[in-house]
C-alpha cells in the first residue's frame, strides 16, 4: 500500500493477467485519510492503450473510492512480457462539498497555490490463470482404466465409442463361430445318416443272403455290422 498525506493507494502496482486479443482490467482502491474532500486525477504514458474509470473524481472524507483501469485488447505480447507503461495519480485538497464536475486541470498545476501529491504506479503483466484439467476416473493405482467421466457426469465420448466398437466385434466373432459350428455339426449329422442308411441296406442284404445260404455268412460279421449301426444311431441322437 502506498501511503501519502492525502490518499492511501492499494495496490502499488497495476497487475494485468495478460492474454492476447482480450480486454483486461484491474482495480485500485483510493482511501482518503483526511477530513477534507480530496480530488484526484489519473494520467498514463500510453493513453490510447488504457481507459480509466473514473480518471478524475473526489474522495469524500474518511472514505474510499474504487478506480477501474482497462487495458485494450493487444494483438501481440511485448518482449519477455515486460511493460514500460506507467501511471501517475495526482491528488489535492478540494473545496468542501466539491464533486467531480468541479474538478479542473488547473487545481493539479504544481505552480498554483495547491499542494499536489503525486504517486507513480507501474504496470506489470502476470500469467493468466489456467483452467483446471478434468480428472480421469481409474487413473489411481489399483483401479481399472475405464472410460473417464467429467465433472457433469458425461461419459468420455472417444472411449465410449471405442468400447462400443469392441463389443460389436466380439459379438460378431461369436456369431460367426456359432454359425461355423452349426454348419459343421449339420454336415456331420447328414453324413452319419447317409452312412447309417447304407449299413442298414447292407445288413438287410446280408440277412437275406444268410437265409438263402443257410448260414453261409459268418455270424460274427453280422454282429459287427449291427454294432456299427447301433453306434451310429447313438451319435445321431447326441448331435
């Protein structure tokens, strides 16, 4: 805080969070420490770059006045973010009951009878605050890396699409495997049916020939063919 005989000024420096192509403002608090009306006036070395509201005014006895300094949007940043601009705040005791309309440039003339108090203020550029980054769920140790959820509860779109596509591929693969297995089983069943028919026909033929030849066909061969038919029938039932 800069303390003079008439006004206390806070802060002592004009700090602007610099951003390109953006209008930026900062404020000053002027506190009247006396029982008099105090007039003030703000000047700058670069008047086209800044706008001061109000640039002149009156601070009532034992009261405070707020001054807003606006920096116009800049198209480029200065080298090393250093600013050479300065402000000069002049203050002088005014007549009792004076208002901003009563303030003229003559009362701030050092050659006049009035005692003019001056305070120089520097302009400093500071880094603009960064927005907080979203926290991803599952980033803590021991948790599975699931899709992140933002502060408003919305699912991360990219990861959601990725998971959906993966599930679709898995479902398609399972469907293809099921179709292939069904086709294979159907082929095996049809083949077994055809083979069973042929064995039945051969068995009937052997039986007829056995009757004609009075047992000329070996009995064990007939039993073997019958067992093969029984096994094929069992296979057909299981499939």
